[in-house]
C-alpha cells in the first residue's frame, strides 16, 4: 500500500502544481463541481417533494378513515352499543396519532425542502461568481496573448531593414489586412473560451 500511497501523493502534488500554473483550469474544475452539486440538490428537492406528496396522500387517507370511524362511534352510541362505540373510539384515537405522526413528518420534509432550495440558490450564485471569474481570466489571458504578439511584432518590425520602415502603418494594406485577421482570430478565441 505504501507504493500506491506514494504514487497517489505524487499525482496530487503534480495536479496541484498544474492547477496553480493554470488557474483558469482550476476555475473550470470548481465550476464543474458546483454544477454537479446543483444537479444533486435538484434531485434531492425532487425526492423530498415526492416524499411530501406521499405523506399528504397518506394524511388524506387517514383523515377519511378518522371521519368514517367518528361516524361509526356516533352510530354505535345511537344504537346503544357501547362495546362497539368504545372500540370505534379507540380506533379513531389510533388513527389520530398516526395522522399527527405523518403531519410532523410532512412538516420536517417541508423544512428540508426549503433548506435545500436555499442551498440550491447559494450554489447557483457561487457558480455564477466562478463563471464570471473564469470569463475574466479568459479575457485577461487573451489580452496578455495579444500584448505578447504585439510586442513580438514590434520587436521584429524594429529589426527590419530601413526600406520596410518607409511604409506607414496606416497606408500599408498588408498591415491592415493582418490586423483585421488577428482581431477576428482573437474574438473567435474569446468566444470559444467564454463557452467553456
């Protein structure tokens, strides 16, 4: 097991180093975790709502049974059948306790539904924050890349022959064409990064 543990620690260390070197990937991983938590919370809410519906149906059935046994108590007392009236009262009392139990369970489920909905909103908000940070990071990376390309081009242009310097940037159609093409390329890259 020692070798496996060492290898596992090695991989975790390398992964942490990689994520520190590429913070945008860390944001993507965090956003994915939050998306999964959102889905899990939605499933929990749906499950709790099914439980609530089941308890409501059970409570309704118990209430109908209570009403039926209450009527039987009245009939038995009217017919002067105290033995049946007493048994019907006992059955009615048992049903009342069951109904109260189910009612308490239903209230607990409702409370958990509300807590889960609050949790869902918190996760959703956090995911939006992470998504915004990821978009900002992508924009910053694109701007840094553009700056690097510009600096390379400027350095290269500085080292060119004097004949090339005679072209003015505004009058050079090749320069204008390349700038248009590079701007479109950067926009496409930004769009791809935003969709990730």
